[in-house]
C-alpha cells in the first residue's frame, strides 16, 4: 500500500474514532426529546402535526419509531440507536462522494478518496451529526445519491428521481433541487424528476388530510427561528411586510435554479444550497451542514473559510458548546461566509468557462 493510501486510511480511522467518541459521550438534548415525541405521536394520525413540533413529511417520524422498536429489545438506548443510524448515513455519504468524484468527475481513486475524507472529517459535519443528532445528513445522502445516479438513460432517470423523492421525504431541505435535475432533462413534457419527488412528498401528507390546517401551518408556513441572520433582518426595517423575506427567498432559489441549470450537477446543487443558506428566512445552526458534503468534492478557499467560520461559531453558540471565548463569529459572520463561498465558486466557474472557450 502506498504512503498516500496509508494516510487516507489513517485519516478515515481517526475521523471514525472522533465520530464514535461523540456518539458514546452523547447523553441527551432538546432534539432527542422531540424525537421521542415523534415516536409517541406518529401512530396517532393527525396528532403528529397537531400535538408535536413536527414540520416534515411523516417518514422520519415513522423511521425513528422503527428505530425505537428495534432498539428496545436489544437494550440499546434510543439516542444511541438514532445516533448510530446518522453516523452510518455520514459513512454512506462519504462512500458516495468517492463514487461521484471517481465515476462522474473522473478523478483518480486517491483523489476521490481524499474528497470523501474531507467530508467525513469536516468538523461541521462531525458536530451536527454527533452533537445535535439532526437528520439533515440523511436527506443530503440521498441527494448525493441522485448526483451519482444522474444520467440521460431512462433507468438512470427513474433511479435519480426516486433518490430525489426519498430525499424530500426524509427532510425537504432539498425541496428546490429536483428543479435543477428537471431543467437538465431538457424535455417539454413534465419530467419524472419533478413528478416523482413532489408527487411522493405531497402524497405522504394525504393521510393527514383531516388535520390539513395543522399540516399547512406546521410544514408549509414553518420559518424556523428568527435569528439575526441574513435577509431575516429585513423584518426589522420599518414598513417591510412580514412575508418579504420569504418571497425573496423563493425568488432567489428559483433564480439559482435558472442560473445554475447548465453547470455540472454536483456543483449546481452545491451553489443552490449556498443561495438557500444566504436567503433562508429563518435559521438554526445545523442548517450550516447542508453544503458541506457537496462542497467537499470541490474544496477551495470558500469551503475552507465557511468551515472555519461555522466551527468557530459552534464553539461559542449557546446551542453549541457555549464556550466563553471572546470575538468568535456570530450569525452575521457565518452569513458572510456563505456569501464569500458562493462568490468564490461563481468566480471559479467563470474561470473554468473562459479556459474552455480559450481552448476551443
């Protein structure tokens, strides 16, 4: 085995040890308390949306219900079982990033493994999965699967669309991404990249039609936390209507879909995540993990700066480690980090296009 491969193997072992250590040390938090509520209310039909703080398709609630039923007879604590599932999700994401880098981007195996390690050892991913035990990583895993599967062949298009559908069903943080895949399909008729993801997502809510007011309020009107972050600050300006940041967010996301439609699909999905993070009308800190997986494929100064800013933010955040260290970045610092990353990636894309035109 070459020295480079030994270093890569050592890096994965260290990252796995750190992640396992986080999971072993985990005791409980507010998020885990909400998962227990999901387990309690999932079998009660509309109660999932009426009586629990639930804002997604019912899939995750029934998934954690299944985890609880499997873990209980074995004596594995519920929180460790959920954490183990999320850790496996990140391991699977690392493997798929390797496959995307090797199969779709044409990189040598060592460089492809380096991109996978960059994600698996990224402190933002480690923290969100190990400290918050949020399940955004499972939705992102399925988006990465769609990027890997993306192709023109009919079989690949169906598989890609199913992966996108599964991503939205787990957690619809990727709600706008099927539009990117559909724009690339180049068909006039409604493509399956739209039909399957959005069809399955809305169909999953139909059994709760009797609680449709609670579903609408909890899923479609949910705006997360009103932190001093990005465009949410517009609400503090005199005369700005409450709905303005949400309208701006929707317009920016759709503009991103149009602007990035001709890019390589992995980079397009990354840039769309950055646009969403910049214009999102409400935020919590684990949202900052969204672009990390795909960003690990491309690296660069924007990726590095964002990772450092978010990691420092976690150190001082009351919802993170809450360390009394002065001068750590706050919400505004992370927002500007996302802006810098987006501008950096646009500059790189422009440079690549100019080089291609020069060669032609």
